[in-house]
């Protein structure tokens, strides 16, 4: 019976990969926000993180959540990650894990990959790998906030 459950667990990611699902690797603040937002939008999500505590906390909120080392090609293959058309890499703090994970996704031929970068050098390395969807959340949100703050507001009654 345990073998059947184990086998069935591996079929679940493959089933959702066949649809318009998204795999999110790295379920920290950024990755979990992306994953939960996608679920709210009706998109199925495979969430992967190396921390079992994070995986357990999101297991009831995602289509499928798994604890795995994303730097292992074998672990990603077992979870059917190469079958996904869209993958988000939310790993930021561990530069080598981020770069190696993105490299595996490129090797698998995943068509659309987005990756979080925490520094300009991190972003540069991801772009050197050929990634065009590099997200620097803090820098991008900071720039947006600065633009909003600097724009005069038509509804600002204090200046009258």
C-alpha cells in the first residue's frame, strides 16, 4: 500500500503539469506569495521547497507541495518539473541554489522561467544563463513607490 501511495504522489505533479499549472520553487515570502496568488486566480500550483516546515504550512493551500532539493536534477525529474511550461524560482538568499536550479530548468527546456534575484550581480548571472524574466522585487517595488510618491496627486487636498 505504501508503494502505491508513493507512486500516486509522483503522478500528481505530472497530472497538473499537463495542464496550465505553474511550478514554484522556493516558497519563502516571494515564492509563497506568487504561489498563493496563482491559486487565488484558479491556477494549479506545484510548490517545492527544501524546508519541510514551509512545505507543511502550505500543503493545504497548494495543489501539491513537496520537500525537495531543487539543485538535484533527479529530484526535479521525480516531481515532473521538466513537464511544466511555466516555472518560478523564488530562491533568493542562496545564490548557488538559485543559479543551479535555473540551469537545470534551462537544460530541461522549460519554455517560461521567472527567477528572483536579490542583487544586481545575481540578476546579471541569471541573464548570462539566458534568462530574460529576472525579478528583483525590492528594487522594482522601491522604484514603483518612488514614482508614485513623486507624482502629484489630483486628490491631494492638502496642497490647496
